[in-house]
C-alpha cells in the first residue's frame, strides 16, 4: 500500500499541477494512476518536465490532458527517457508541430521510450521500402502500430502485403492500424456483415484497399448505412464497394441530407440515374450545394430546406 511520507511535498505537487492547468478531476486521475508523483520534488523533478513539454508549443489544456491520460509522463527521466525520445521523434517527424501531435494523441510513447520497439520497427518498415512520409503518418496517426512487438509487426506487414496494398502508400499504414490488435476481430465481423449484403471476398478486399477504415466501424453503423443506401436509396451494394469511404460518413449529418436532395431531384425528373454514389457524398459541402441544390432552387424552392431536414421529400 502506498504511504505518503511528506504531506507538505504532496501539497506542493498539488499546487504545481493546479498552476499548470490540471483540473481537480485530472489531478485525481493522476494520483490514482501514479501516486509516486506525490513524493517527487515539484521544482527539481516535475517542473522541468512540464516546462520542457510547454517549450515545444503544446497548450496548457492539451498538456493537462496528456498528463491525466499518462501520469507516468512526469515520472520518467527527462534526460534519459523523455528528451532522447523527443530527439528521435523530431528526426522522424521533421517538425515540432508533428511531435506535439504525438504528445497529444500518444503521450505513452514518452513513457515506453523509443528504444523498446520503435527504433527496430521503423528500421523494419524502411527495409521494406516504406517512405518517410508513411512512417511519419504512422507516428502521428497510428502510433500503436509502431509500438508492437517487432515479430507481431512483421507478421502484420506480411498480411497487408498479401492483400496487394502498396507499401509506399499511406493506405498501407492505415491498413496496418486497421488490422492491429482487437481491430482484427472487428475486421472479421465487418467482412461477414458486408457479405450479408452481397459483397464477395474480392469486394471486401477491394474496399479495404481503397478505404481500410470501412472495416472497423460498429456493426450497427455498418448495417444502418447499408440499409439506407441499398434499401431506401436503391444503390447496389456493389456500387458501395467501389466507394467504401461513404461508410465512414455520418448517416445523419451527411448521407441522409444529401441523398434526400438527390431523391427529390430524381422524383421530379431533374437528373437522371446515371451518376455515381461518390459524386453525391464525397465532395465538400460547398461543391455539393452548387451541384445539387443551388442550380435547382428555381424549380424546387424548398430543396435547401430538404437538405437541412426541415421539409420531407414528399413535401418538396
């Protein structure tokens, strides 16, 4: 059981954390996860680490969140762990801005350190021909992949290569993340769900190669989106397999509003059915409005209201 040796020191640590933006809830998390912090010298041990991270440009709020998620960030040696890991990340990511992104998303890298698996895994990927840009993408967006046991990463890389994904493309990095850890169970579940909608094994692999993250959404989201697109809009499941990125889009905020507009235009004979799903849901909002809403307002004045969900399709 943890025994507090110096209440005065604990009070000083508490004051330091408060002064640097941690809320009472965050401080409580810190002490539960790493009670040892209460015994560390606030000025000689804790403050230099906080000042170091602050000097990189990370905001008080983001640093507070990072410390609350991984309190041992303040326990690790500044000279022997934190700074060497920073130097390694800086050499890989080129800019302090990208390193700050890693701190915000994956502060545990500074706890684990770069020497455990990171250096070896980066070397492995370089040997396979993965460019620096893709490795940097992994570090900033999918860092857990690079902290895998090197043997596990090697096996995972082999699986992705067998699927025919180019190692020089960021999709390869995204695919590694998608198949990492528990995601593999979700991937298998999604494969079976898509097959229920008529996808073949080739359709699944083709969709995965185009958009790896279409395989790791919740089953409820997958089934609801497919039901809407296939049963309510009349698109074939094969069409969706060609534009799998649509599965990542919000049903309520993107798919339903845009498809409702298209449905009205189809019913009124203002557009024909020879357009693809991607042209409807992928473009930015401004482009969609120009293409499918603004040019038809003269003939369908309520079209914008349909898009905004204020008017039903049958009332437009």
